[in-house]
């Protein structure tokens, strides 16, 4: 079943303070919207990703998503424009998905929940396969009181039957769209989440485990709390990667995402880019998340001749989905020829673009092996890479 992600980012966020809407403010050095998008864009089983934005937020939106890698931006549908309320905005996004021909399940998420984790997205995906409607829920730890109009307590509901709910919420797409259209036609307003519309339309709503870290940014203090959560307990991890390819007939080689003219090509299942392969393994190693072969097996024909920028972008997205950040990538190319030096700046720029980094976060070096070994004999070329990243410390 196809799954789409609908990210609601059309609100003004006035309670959060500041001049810009909260989804475009910086949190831990990144736009809130980009943090919210990251785990959805990193999940291969999610197809179209659509963001609903304010009608006058085009420039803010373009500036924000410029932080994403090329492959991440390529997965985004053109944004849809929201309405006066969240309910209006979700309906607009659902209609845009419908007009694009989508059918299946949809995960609806608020951009203000910027600390959403890959694990929570995974639980939402699992719920979408088992229920027409399901929401992440957390048990309440505080006692809840119901008040009258004068502020006096009139009831203490049993806490064991109460939960707070979060996003992403998972729904059968056509059923959620029909519920929204019915509410619009009936002029029923004021729904603050989509599960309430499904309840109103007579559908059962299941729950799955929420995440206490999935904070909603509403007030100025929430940004301070989120910054503390991002900054506390980040651990540095280092990964290394190595790749080698033998020369074969051809007229160019790919190194670091750049095609370099040469009298030989390489033997490879994909495009044979030793630099990007080594960097991919370095990031996956830092994540303790297997290696390039486990994610893109050479036995799978879909990767035959594939452009290796897809592999590096995938690894970078896995870092972002874990709430981490890449600090530095360093690459060493080992070969007698071709000469890498004239292409060094282009390679650095290409790697930075693929991984969503600044140029000063990418190092590229080249060396020969003094005519020793297979590289010295001109039989092939090799690459060594290292990656330093920071990840949230496990609970």
C-alpha cells in the first residue's frame, strides 16, 4: 500500500513569539520545518511528501528547504496553500494529494513537532497497515480536572482512561479526505486534530505508543526546552569507509560525484564511484547501521548503473532521521591517474550538496601509492573516508 506524508506548516505560531512563523525559526542550527521533514524523507517506504504552507510563505519555504539535500528536495511535491485553521490546511493538503492521483494511506504531521523520531514514524507506518485511523498516545502522569465557567473544579476524570495524543497520525487516505469534506459541507469547525474528525464521522480510532520527546513547539519556553534536548547528551561518533574498483574499458571515472575524463572506466555494479561509496560506508559505520552492500545489494538489478549520489544522500538522511548531525566528511583518493587535484573543488562542492553540508565540512585529498600494489600498477583506484557525526545519546 502506498503511503504519503502530509506536513502541516501553514500556521502563524503567534504564541511562540518572534516575527517569523515558528516552523521557519532555527532550532539547533536547522529550520524547524527541515527537522520535522527529516525522518519522513529518510523513510524509503513513504512515497510523496507534501507540505502545506501559508499563502505568503513561498520565500520562507524555499529558504528552509534549501538546507535539505538534493535527493530530499526531489521527494517533495510542490507545496499546497493552507487556510485559516489547521482543519482547512489539512483539507487543502489532502485535496492536493488527491488531485495528484494519490491513493493509499497518509501520515499527517504537524511541522511544530520538530523532534519527531524515525522510530515514531515507523510505528505510524505500522499502524497504517493495521487500522483505518491510528494516533500516537501518551498516558497522562498528572491528575486532570474539569472546570465550570467560573473556574471551579466540577470533576476529576479517571486518569487511567485518559491520554494525550501527538502526530504523526495515520489514516486511510480516502476515508480521511471524505471525513474532511463531510465536515466542510456540514460547516462543522474547530477540530484541532484529524482523529477528532474521524471520530465525528463515526470511525474508530486506534492508538499506538507515542514519544515523550515529541514536543510540540507552542510557547517561547518550548524552544528553550527543545534546544536543551538537542544539546544534551549528544555523543560524537566516528566512522570509516573503504572502497576499490578495478579499471576496465571506458573513457571516464566517477570520483566524488564528478565525472573525470580518463583513458579507462571501472568495473562496477553501480557507477563505480569509489569516493561516494567510501563516504557512504563511513556514515553508515558511524551510525552502526550496516554497510552499503546491506542497503544496496549488488545482487539487486535496480542498482545496476545507479548514480552513487543516491547512496550518500541515503546515509546522510539516516543521520538526520536519528536526530543527528554530520560534523565533517573527509575523503582520500588513491590512484596513479587520473589526477584528482584539478577537480578537488568540484568534488568538495558536489559532496557538500549531496549531504546537505557547508563546503568547509568536506575535505578531499589525493595521493599515489608510489607505484606499489594494484593502484601503483595502474590496475584500479581506491578511496578511504572518515565521517564524524553527533547523535542523541540513547536513553
